[in-house]
C-alpha cells in the first residue's frame, strides 16, 4: 500500500511540475473555491495554496512541506517560481492596465467638466453683458439642442 501511495505522490508531483495538471483542473478549482469559504478537502487546500497569488514561492514551498508533507525538488521549485512569477506578472499587468484606464477616464471626465464649466461661464457672461436670455446666449455659442437642458440646469445651479 505504501508503494502505491509513493507512486501516486510521485505521479502527482510530476504532473504539478509539468503544468499539465494545472490546466485541467483550474476551471474545476475556481468553481469549487467560489462555492465555499471553508475548503475542507486536502487536495483542494493544496490547490488553493498553489493558486494564491499573494504568497511568494518560498512561502508556498514551506507550506507545501509543512501542511502537506510535500518536499519539492529543484525542478519543481523552479516550476513553482515560474508559476508564481507569472501570476505576479499577470496581476501587475492588470493593475497597470486598470490604472491606465482609470487615468484616461479621469482625464476625459475632467475635460468634460472643464468644458461644461467654461460653457456655463460664457453663457452667464453673454447673458449679463448683452442682456440676452439663456436661449439667445446658447444660440450665440452654438450649444447643441440635445445639451441645452443640461446647461440650463447648470446655469441655474451656479
């Protein structure tokens, strides 16, 4: 029986090291992780440990040894490092892309607010200096019909 377990362990470690294993179970694991906060199955606990992006490879190696009695050889340690670096790289790219999109949206919103503020200021100036109604001032500035109600509200607010 011990030979069977040792053979199974060696085979499982080999699959982990070659990443074949990861591709086949990732979909299932994500589904399982979403179902429950408490993971009771040891195998799922191990997979959860392997896929946690917040842990460094050294911590994962230590936890595999301490929690699951799995000692990684040099090849498996290298693969784990690659996997961790890849997930950290993906997370960093996602953060950078999110920041880039957020900045772009912020700039666009800022420009729109600036244009609105300037338009309102010009409308008020024309109304005061030329004694025009709001509609006449909008005509003079060429404010599109579809945005007139928006500017009318802003002129009243400010």
